[in-house]
């Protein structure tokens, strides 16, 4: 299964990959998201280590069962032939209604078919008030080229 754009990446292709990932994750559909990864894809997400579609789908189901109202923004940090680094922020609330903004960095490595074969994510959660929220769902056309503020 080919997932264009394919490596080697140029700037435009890397930007397209990042936006495609953001859009997919904002669906909160574990099966759809898992299709962007090789069958044997390896992940480190915080303190969890995963391998393959079944573990990725299970992880995403658990994640989105906890992270209510999840909405994500990703920004390209840098890229090379078959690797991309991104920074991201997402907001969510827990079952008690406490909002959080999660800040993170990801390192991605891609197979020749354009699917991700490796993902490493480091993430920190910061409690925020509802008034501090700034991510309210998938990116709108007006936000198309908007970056992510540091705080």
C-alpha cells in the first residue's frame, strides 16, 4: 500500500506528510490512523513501546478513551530523505473536566512506500483552564499556515 508523498522528501512533501498525520489523528479513528504505519512499525510513546498495527490500534483506543475532546496541531521541525521531525500540541480534558495541553516532539522514519516504520514521541502534559484553550478541533482554512506558539 503506497502512502504518498514518498521518500525522499523535499520541503513540500514533508509539509504534506505532517498535515496528513495531523488530519488523520484528529479523526480519532484508530483503524484509520494505523493504516499510515507499516505492519511492523515500532513506536515509543512516552513510556510505552509498541510494535505493529494491533498494538497501535489498542494504544489509540485507550488514548482517546482517556483524552476527551482531543484536538491536535503538528508543525514540521525538520526533514531529511526518509525522516521527519515534528513538534506538536494537543488539548484534551479528563473525565473530571480538567483541560490539559500536551506538548511534544516526534521523530518519524518512513519505508519506501511512504508508510511510517518508526515513531518516537516525547510528551509533557500541562493542566490549563478552559479559558486558556486555543485548539478547538481540526485545523480550519484560516489556520492553514499558522504555527504553534511555544506556550
